């Protein structure tokens, strides 16, 4: 019998992220408490740039954006938030979306599977994703349950289940 397998990936739907950013921008433009504060949120290349007159306003804009991401089904674990930086009369927060599993996180996940998962399961790193193989589909489902229960700093999706 052939091995069954699935891939573990960490991908962000960029169309949904763009929609969330546009919704947040519209809400910031229309809300009364943001009037006259110079608060904006926009794409700056691959980065998300938040500007406001004070740090509290910038964090409030970030809060609005995070709520829009959650409503669109994007995990906040995929959002890499930078520190607020004072520049002249405005405060900037630069954020980015994380795509792919970093090498150190991949090693942590494979170690977790090796230590706590079923013995028949093999996990290997393939670039920015992982492939998990086993003869038993039940063991693969057990690995998925294990990873969902683990508190990892990466948003994981399970794809290509064969």
C-alpha cells in the first residue's frame, strides 16, 4: 500500500488581505474619532504602512485593520507588526504579512511531530513547507490534531491530503 501524505503550509490569501485593508481604510476615513488626526492605512510595496499624528491613533488604526483581517478569516499570526516610529509630526507603524514557514519554525514543527506524534509518521522540510507521510491515514489525522492543539507562532494550513 502506498504512503498517504499531506503538506503543511502557511499561506495568506492576498486578495482577502487587500479587501481587509480597503475596508479598514474606508472605516478610518469615515469614523468621527479619526477626523483631523491624519490617520491613514495603505500598501507600501509588500508592507502595510499606518500613519497617524499620535501613537495611540496609529494603534487604533492597527486595531481596526486587525478586526477586518479576523472577519475575513486571516489569522493574526500571519501579521508581522513593527514598532511605532516617530518621524517628524507623525507616527508610523510598518507591518507585513508572513507567507511560508520559516526554517526555525519548520524545525520546531518536525521535532514536535517526531517527539509527540505517532511513530509511523515521517515529516520532511521542503523549502517553506513541510510534507508529512505515513502508511496510516489515522496517524496523519492524529498529527493534524496535535498541530492544531499546539501553540505555535505560525498560522498553519493542511493541503494536498492524499
